[in-house]
């Protein structure tokens, strides 16, 4: 994951009506085809925790769909718990493992299933008076601590104490119970009773040819420290699965490569441009380069396409000529003409997607049968 700092503001969620509007008169106006309910745009600030912000947003949308109101889940509560998992993995692999701020969507799903969740008001991850999240020094300090104890095996049974002290000082101590809406909850009871969270609601999917289709495999990405399994399906089915999920009222978490000239948050569009550089003026109806499963595979294997950034796909919009774009909620604050959202073309999505997390209920019967999902 990369670290991005654009704005410290928190945006207001864009509804189906207002999404077509924008803050710059020169920005193209798209017509919403389907915009699903979501929570306000947030800002991950100086952290590499997009995996948590994007998938938390997905879970929030699912809670809204289940009738829950006023959902605002603490991302830093999950991050705090996952840091502990990363430490144990790093130690058991004797330092021969990725350690950093990054993660994947399944880490958030697993974290809520294991540790529960808390509201943002209960755990902000900021010290008193701190205005901005910044984990640059934290990640270095944690790794330095782990490297230092690895030099002196056998490890003491309480080696986690010093590690947790660093986290407690930087992010805060984890709450065992808390008050919410006049009731006392544990993180586990809040996730179950308030959020109506069920880890079985979600499926991780990707599309690569170096593994068999319609089977699961461990995705080869540096941030997949937990060795998460992904269902593998052909590219055309991946695109259509996301599209039909959105049209049927379900949102999707999106892991993609954004470190290219085709992704431009400031202009509000990501397209698979014909030119090497995106044009100064965006024409959404402009023809794009052709994409294919083979091209996608080549770019992944030569490390052009990397696991850069995770976002939340909330809907579909169209140009006047009928060209479709996925409506994507980012976690960089109210950046760009669409106030934190970006329009992603189907060709860009097809080429640059690493993986997605999709609500199981959104999958078609035929696909579930192929994957052996009940």
C-alpha cells in the first residue's frame, strides 16, 4: 500500500442524485445508473491502511443495507489488532516476512470476526490533541523492536509486552467494553448485535491464469501476510460479477494498481488511455485501449500491476452516450471534482484489478455452483 495525504477533511457521502454533480464546472457530468448507500468519505491521512478504510466502508454499507443507522466503525481499532497479528507472523518467520502498514480486504473481515468492532467515537487511534493519523514512525518503531528481540533467542514469553506498549502509546489501549446508545457492549457484541456482521457474508475473488479457474489459491501479493485464499475466475466473469453486484444493490471492495498515469483523482477519472499520459481534458467517451486476460496476466507477472491501493466501489454511472463507469469511493478526503469519489472505466478496472471482496449474496447461482459456494 502507498501512503497518500490530500486533505484532512471528512466528506459527506454522495447520494445517487448529487453524485452526478461536481465541484468543477469543467468536469464531465455522469448520470447515475445505480448508486448504493454508503457512509461518508474519510481520509486515511499519513497511514498505509487503505485496506482497512475501504473494507470497513464495505461492511458499513452492508450494515446500512441490513437496516442499521448511523454506522461509523473505527478503522484504527482493527489496525491496532492486526498489528499484533503481523508481529506474531514476523517473529515466527524469524523476520523473513513482510512487515508494514499494508494489508488486504480479508484482514478486516477476519479482524471483525475475531476481535469485534467499535464505533469511531470509542476508538479514534489518536492521542489527545492529535489532529492527524500518522503511522510512518510507528511502523518503523514496531519493526525495530521486533528485529531487536529476534537477535536474542530464545524469546521471553512476555516479548509482546514491549510491542504492545509502543502501540498503546501511539494508537491507544484497546477497550474491553464501552457505552453506545445507552447500552454496554463488548467489541464482539457490538459487531454482532449492532452491525449485524457475519464474516460468511463476504467472498474474496481475483482473476489470474497461473492458477486454475474456479478454485481457491493464496494470492501472491506482499501484503497478503495472512495467506488469504481467493477464488479465481475468468476476467469477463469478474467484471460482470462486480457490475451485477452493484446493479443488484451490493457494493464491492476493490484492490487495484493506481500508480500509473491513467488514475487521476484530481480529474476524477481512471481510464485505460490510448496515450502514455492522460489528456489534460477528460472526455469519458474517448476510446480506450483494448484489454484481455493475457495482457492483464503479463502486466501482473512483470510487476507493472501491483497491489497499490484499496477502495470501495459503490455504484455505476453512465455518460450521455451510454458508456459505463464504476463509482469508486476513495479514502483520501474530498479530493477532486467528485469530492473524494472517482469514475473508473471498465477497461481500467479489468487491467488494474488485483482482487475484490464481494458480498456472497450478490453472486449469481451459476457462479456459486462453479465455485462450490452454498
